[in-house]
């Protein structure tokens, strides 16, 4: 299973990559939204793990771009963000994310959720 | 005095030499700093796989991390500082455990005594991020550090450590020549949360005036129902307007119906306008039948902010409050104008002025 991780904070990006690779996924990690979208169009991942606040293209814009791309219809999006207000969660789901996790987060829970959203996306 | 051409030329040459030397020194310093940062980055990159592996399988990897040279240990701490704020759960616990096992927490405790303010601040930050309970006395000491950033970092760290015994020291740190900024102190106590309320309630009653005021505000923000009798007592005492305002606001935030009578008394016309303005909002937050009539009366107050707040408070109460406002809005005069304004601001139906009431 292929995962694209879009996270601008190096330590978090590397930790997520390590955890997902340890769980057996093929991971492509990028530091901004634009690079993540380019990579997603190239590798057609099962799941994209997206940080909200990123340079160039933020997580919401990335999610909207993924939803508008016919080649990525089978890709699930998991938003990982420090934004925890009710309206932020609503905005995230309105943009088309499949799941939403708030930082500080548990990397183990993230792996479980990635597996769950990927499984749901496959059965769509 | 006339300066000779030779003297002017010599001065120019000296200036030029000074400028060249300064420029050279700046370039060397920048290059040195850039190389230092680059090497630090490389050390973090090299170390990262070991740390992540240790978080996954501590038994196999901690021994390697325990024997790191000093610069690599600094890189490990930098890496931990980058990870800890974003983590919870087992991985966070393991990272803290690794920091303990490799004695980096002990090193941070020692570095709170360092002569370098940067080292003291970094040590306080790490102890806070790792939530090290035994660091509480050292962090309390750093609240009076000679460096402002160290004091602020210590306050934030105490909030994360979460020991309610820090509350008094945090509030004390608001005063004096080495004061901690009030937002750092309040954020730290709010982070401690409900366990802080026992100390806050005691300080509300027995602290110095400024501390009592901040304690009242914090009790309201935490939503401490147990503080209601104390806050009502403050309202009914001659504690001064500053404390009365904070207590009234706190009671509104807590939403304490048993405070309605004491708050209503604060809306008497002889009370200061700033207190009446805050009290009106507080009564709106609490709601209830007893608040309605007193708020409606207050919409006729001669002070703009008091009358406006009372009308908006009736909107906050909702139901009967809005019915009362709708009726008042049909009437001429100031109260009617404030009622119409409040309904309009709330996006409720526009109300026409009753032509029968216009003289």
C-alpha cells in the first residue's frame, strides 16, 4: 500500500515515515503541499497524510486539489493538524478529508487510522 | 580649528580599515555560524534513525544512545525538543523514558544552573516538554531568573508539568523587577487546570489585591463551580472595583445561578459604569427569570456601554429575553433603540417601531 505524507516539520515527517514504513507501507514524504500533489499524481497513493499548515499549498487546498483530480478518486485523505476547533474540523471534512487527527497525536493511532481509511477507500 | 588635509586623509584610511575589518569579522562569524548549524543538522540527521528505532524497540537501542559524545547528545536533545510537543501516547512515554535512561533529564536539571541563559532556557524547555515532575522546584527557581526568556520558558514548563503547588509561585512571579509576563503565567495556570483551583480559591480570599484579581479571572476561565461562594463574597465585600469586575466576569463564565442576586445588586445605578457593563454580560451568560427584569431595566441606563450590554445580554438569555427585547424594540426612546440594535446585531428579525408609541 502506498502513502504520501505532506508535513513541513522535519521531525514529525520523519517520524510518520518511519512508523508507516515499519508497518509495511511504501511511503513518499514531502515537505509542502505542491510537492505532495505532484508525488501523489505520480504514485497514485492509497492514502495521503496531510498537515494543514504548510508552505506553498496548505492541507485544505491540497485536499481540494486531490478531490478535483480524476486520477486520485480512490485516494483517501487524512488531515493531521493542531487545529482542533469545531469549525476547523467542519472545514476539513467540507474540503473532502476522510479522517481528521489532532496534534499532539499518537503515531500508533495514526497507523491504525491510515489502515482504516485505506480499507474504506478500497471498498468505495 | 582648521583640519589639515593629511589628517583628513589619515582619518579616512583608519575608517576604511575599521570598516574592512568589521566586514571581514561579520563574514567570518556568519560563515562559522552557518557551518556550525549545518554540522548540528547533520548530527541530528545521523542520529534520527537510532532515536526512532529506540522508540520502537527500547531494549535494543538505548545502550547506543547512552554512550553518545557531548555534541551528539545535544543533537538528541534538539531532536527530542522537535518531537515532544507533537506526541502523545506510548511513543511520547518511550521518548521521555529514553531521555531519563540516557541521563539527559539529569543533565537538563544541572543545566538550569548554567551560566548561559540559552542553556538554562533550553533546559527548562526540555524539562517542561518531558513533563518531569521532579523538576518543579528548579523551574520555580527559574521564575526569578535574571533572564526574561528563561523566566517565561520556566512558567510555560511549569504549566506542562502541571503541579498545582506551582500556582502560588507563578502568581507571585507577576510582581517585582523580574516579573514574568502575565499571559505566560495565566496560560501556565490554565494548563494546570482544575487542580489549580484550591490554591486559586485561597489566593482569591487572602492574596494581595493584584493576585486576587488574577485569581478571580482564572477561576472563571477554569469554570470552577467550587469558587462561586468565594467570588460572591468578593462581590459583596469592599474589595474595590478591579476585583469586583473580575469576580462578576468569572461568575458569568462559570454560569452560577446562585450568584444572580449579588450580580443584580451590582447593577444598581450608584455602582460604577464599568462594573455594571461587565455585570450585565455576566447575568446574560447565567440567564434565568430573575436576571430578565433587572437586565430589561438596565437597558434604560444612561451609559451607552451598560445599556447596550444589557440588551445584548437579553439576546444571550434567549427565549423570554428575546420576547422582552422585541416588545421593547417597538417603543421609542433609548431602551427601544438598544433593543433594536441588539436584535439586529444578533441577526434576529427586524422590528418596526410601533407608531402608536411615538409622540
